């Protein structure tokens, strides 16, 4: 199973290269990936024996090990996903034969997304861990968004893709909430254990409804059905695969998987059966009103998804058997029909049934394939659709789980089947009929006949529908492997089996009634139209969706107008007020223990605290901005001193480095601001600001005190030193915590750092976001205007050039002492940075501290030599350094996973070196190197954006001023 997922991942990476090299013919070798996977599925069919399983340790602390399970239901779904996926890829090679150049340019990404979708669906149906299943679930959502929006130049495609993404993502988020609740209630996230011992109670009921919302949204069940017809804007191969055989079956699969454990829950059966039946009727009626062949099939798909959902979710082994039979039949005939529509559109340039006449006479093979698939959809013998429909009627009629509701459900299914027959006839005659015309329509006259390879995939699926209808016994054995695992009520003996002929019985009579009534309904469509029955007032879910979006837009605009008025103080006030009121209200209403306050432990701590208070108060009343920033820096350095007093030199070192770098950033920003704030600005809202500041400080202090008082167990801090040394192989607890024990948090934090750096630089740079700082060799003339001449700044022969970049600076901004000191101190700082990096696993330091030290060294070079000196110090693109750091950190996570270890886990490597002895090496060093590079890249990016770029703008303003004065 892991090999199948790996093969799809590799094929996804290679697909763009193959399509770029071989064009549409690359779909042929890509089809071999799901086809080969299908061979593995057939060779390892689980049957009724124990399911095959595989567990890869990933994030055991979060119960997110990659656990795969290959049982009968997973095997059934895998055949549909992989088999139809291979045929659809084969079909794509001819489908994209005559498309325009814009489409061909996006074909490489399309091929990669389609192959990736096949792998994601296989991962979804084989996932035993519900959290991992959710990851694959949302992966299919994102890929569906990309595939539906393939024709990005069309507004309809963009709208359809966004609509599908929003609806299914909403359902997925609801499902995630349900998964978390169920897993916590049951103590496991494994599907088999969850179904075997389902949790009960109010929380479990809420979780079940949340999971059903996700499943029903994915399978387009009313009221979340409207996204599927809109998704017909996608290329036809996407409709044939995602919207007939794969993605929309994910919700049905999850319901079928959970039915054995949850079908008797009070909220399960009414929801599944009621919404499934309503979907079948409403969508079937809507299919009779469409003229686009794909929309007829789309609403028919929604209708039958409701039917299948009803069958597999009602409970009982016989209904599960009948539901799975209908699921397989639907995948075969609906994928066939979508492919047929693609061929029609490809050959004639239209899908409008009003523009198609005599198509059946012009293409007999296409007529035969389409009629065979439509006959199975209308449940005509001897096709599989008939066998499945007979099973549905029989099992609903004698269902022990539906009880007194069985006759009403059966009546609804019969009515829905009548609509199915009617829109099946509408499809066949609309696509292939002569429509009373003496000759073919213009589109049909100009059509080009489809070639045999183009017809082969739908022909295979149509033949399979006929073969399984004539010989359903083999399919019965396969489906029964899972259906028999679904429990029946006590005392009920299930003995139903799929067969083409069960004799003359009520289901057969109902089938005849359905066919006769459906045919009559189609034949009397003109009378229905005159009676305006085709325009019955039904709620339009698409319009409701638009209204909801408009309402959300209006609400967001009004909320933003209140909370985001363009004033930073106002925004901060809202945030800080919430920080004060919400936690204190919860604390006042909840249970709490009496805290023990201890303001200080020693006199030096009290002295440092008083200095910090004095600096904070002075910063509040200081008008000079630079002085205020320096005073704020005093509070930060004081915090570092307190860390040192408490025996945390690592935290103290990091605090000192961060505070120094922050001061530099503040100074860079203050260059473009007035030196002092206005007196009116200081006096404005002085009292409310002071009150809010005191309230925030008091709130944080009180919450910390009560949090410490609420601790009842042994503090985790006492366990960390041993865990760091034994598990992380390091004596520096803080560094091991960052790169090993809490490496997931660190990965998230450095990602936020990267985003922040990108955001800041993007606001400063108006044109080219990325690039390296300018170098001396790139400078044409110095940017000092008329103040100096380049030759005056150039060193004479034999003179020492301390910093090359300073040659291009205004002499008034140069300091020889600073340049000499920088030339001497910079190498020492870089050596110290390397020491912090390599020694940080056992002594104070680490990648973060080392990166900060290297960043401060760059800051020193910049302050001494200017922007050109920054380019001489590190002539690399900041974006590439940031990307390399993130790739290295994330790659470390992936490498440990590929080696069978938990993500971001570290290993100890010992090497005996002559003279030096035994050298220990921890693989977390690679992760720490990523952190180091991100910090260095961040500092370089800040210096480029807030330093070098602003220098350039200030210089440009000075030159303009000089020119204005000269003129």
C-alpha cells in the first residue's frame, strides 16, 4: 500500500516533465501507475480473512501515525478508484487532442493533479487512522479545486472551483471537529476500533452529526448538493472520474465504513435516509429540466448519490450489499456516460441536446456504448443497474432496520427510479435521436468521427456493466465480504444474494412499473411542459449559496468598519481589551485555587525589576522616539538579566540577541519618522491608554499566578532535562526542546517568521520583491549626489580599504573607528555564531542564537559600510536563504518519516575519529541548520527592505532636492 502511494507521488512529480516532453501521449505511461496498482489490489484481495495493515510512525504524540488497512470495503473502492482512474488517464490522451494552446500549456499540471488525485483517493479509502483519512480527504478537496478550475480563463470555471472548494471544505472542517470528539471519547482514532466500540452520549451525538455533514457535503447530498452541477465546468475527464466514480464516492464510503457501528444512533438513520431520499427525488426532477448533456448527468449523479447514501447508511447486511451493488453499477455507467458526452462535445463542439440530431446514425459505436450505459442507468435487464435496482427494492421491502418506515421509503425510491428512467431516455434521445428532422443538424454534419482509442475506455466500462449484470455471482461474493460484517437485528437471518433472475415477485413488478411509468413520463413531456409541471417552484440552492456569500461579505465589511478603521492604536486597543476581558471573565466564573504571590526571590531581582519599571514609565512619557525605543530596550535587557538570575543562560542569551536586533530594526524604521511625537498625540487618550496598559500587565500576571496554582501534578519542567539527554541526546534542554521535543512548534514558528519577512519586504519593495543587496561592482556612480566625487573616496595606491562598501557612502556618514572595529569584530562574531550553532545542543546556543549572532554581524557590516557593504558581506538572495532553510527543516521531517521514524525525531550517530576520540553527531543538527538559515535570511531581508531599500529611496529624495536647488 505504501508502495502504491509512493508510485503515485513519483508519477505526480514526473507527470509535468513527461507531458512537456511527449505532450498528450504522456497520459499512456501515466495510466500504467493506477493500472499497476490495480494488479496489486487484485493479487492481494483480502476476502473474509484478516485485513492487511501497515503502520508508519509519524506523530505518535498526536495519534497521527500513518495506519493503513486493506479490507474488503477498501479493496472494492480501490478497484473503482484505480481501474476507472487508469481508463480516464488513457481517455485524456485523445480528449486533449484538438484543444487550444492555452489548454495545452496547463496540461502538465493537469496530468500531475489527476495522478495525485488517484493516489489521494487510494490513501483515503485505505486509511485506518481517521486523522490521516482527513488529510487525504482535504487533499482530494484541493485537487478537485485545481481540476475543476482547469479552464482558469473562464469565469464559470473559477466560480465552480471556488464553490466546490468552499462547500466541501466547510463540510471537511465540520467532519474534523467530529473526528476529534469521537477519537477523544473513544480513546482511539482507528476506524476499526471506533466502529467496534462506538462512543455514546451527547458529545458523541454531536460528533456523529458533524461527521455526517462532512460526508454529505462531499457526496453532494441536499442541501449541500449544488456544487456538483456547477463543477461540470471542469474538463469531461474530471467529471468522469471525480464526479462519477471517485471524489463524490468518498462521502458514501465514509458512511458505509461507519454504518456498522453508528447506524443505530438516534441521529444517524433519520439523517441519512431522509436526506438521501429527498436528494434522489429533487435532483431527479431537476435532471428533466436540463438541456446540457453534462448537466443531465450531473443532476442524475446527485440523485443516485442520494439513493446510494440511503442504502449503505440505513443499516443491515442486505441493504449494505444492495447499496454497494448500486455504487459499483453507478460508477460503471456514469463514468461511461460522461466519457460519451466528452466524445460528443469533442466531435460536434456542443452538448446542447437541441443542437444534436441524427448523431446515432453518424456514429453507431458511440450510440451502442451510450445506449448500453443508459440502459444500465435506467435499470434495464440484463445490465448491472437492473440487478442492483432489484436488490434495492427487495432489501428495502424486507428491511429489519427501517421498520414501519420501509413502505414509505420504498415508495420514494420507486418515484425516484421513475425519474431516473425518464432522464435516461431524455439523455439517449437528446444525444442520439433524430428528433423528427429529415437530416442531421449542422453540428452533427460537421462532426469528425471519434477514433477507436477514444472509444475504448467507455466501451470497456459499458461492457463491464453488461458482464456483471449477466454474471452477478462474482460481484456478489466480493461485495458480501464486507456486507456480511454489518450486523443485523437479533433474530434476523440475511439470505439475499445478487442475481439476474429472482422469479416473478414484487420487486420485478415494481421494476416493470418504473420502466412503464418513466417511459410514459418521458413520452408525455410536452404535455407536462404545457401544464408547466417542469417549472414547479423548487428552492434554488445555488441562489441561496450566493445570498449566503453576499451576506458574509456585508457582515465582514461592517465588522471591519468597526474593528479595522485604519488606526493601529484602535486595532491594538480592541485586541488588548479582549485579552483583558475574556480571560478574566472566564477566571471569575470558573473554579480556581488561591495563588501564592512572590514578587522577588533576591535583592538583585528587585533592583532589576525597579529599573525595568522606571524604563517602562519613562518610555510612556518620552517624546523623543529614539529615546523611547532605547528605554523599551532596557526592559527587554532587564528580562534577560532575570532569566540569567533564574539559571537560564540560554534564554538570557537569546533575549539579549533578540533585543539588540529589535533595537536595530526600530532604528532603521525611525529614520523615516519625525524625531519627536507631537505633544497633542501624547496627551490624547493618555488616561485610557495607561489604564489599558496596566490592565494588560495585571491580567497576564494574574493568569500566570492562577495557572501555576492550578497545577496538581508534577511539573513537566522537572522531566525535561532527563528527556532532553536520554531522548534528544543533548544537555541543553532549551535547544533540544526546540529541535526535537517540540520541533513541530518550531517548524510552525519559523514558517511564520518566513511569512512575516516576506510580508514586510513586500510592503517596502514596490516592484521586484526578491534579489540580493547591491554590490560595489554593480554600482555605476556613487549615490552621494554633489557632496563628493567617486575619486575622492577611492583609496590611493597602497592605502588599506577597511570596508569596500563605505567607498560609496556620503563621507559625512562614515566613521573610520566603526569601519576598523567592524573589520576586526566581524570575523570574531561569525566564529562565535558557528560556535553557538555547533555547541548549542549541550551548552547555551543553538541554531536560533547562532543565526541571531550572524545576523548581528551583518547588521554591523551594514551600519559601518552601508547597503553596498551588505552586498559584499553576503551576496545572496534573501528569499533563497529563507527557502533553503525552510526546505532543510521540512526535509529533515520527511527524511525521518521515510526512514520509518516519527516525524522530526533525531538519531544519534557516533564516529570514532583518530586523536579526537568518539564524536557524537545528532541528526537534529540538520533541522537546527534550517533554523539558522531562516534567521540569517530574515535579518538579511529586513536589512534589505528597511535598510538598503530605504537608503536608496532617501538617496533618491536627496538627489531630487539637489537638482531642485540647482535649477
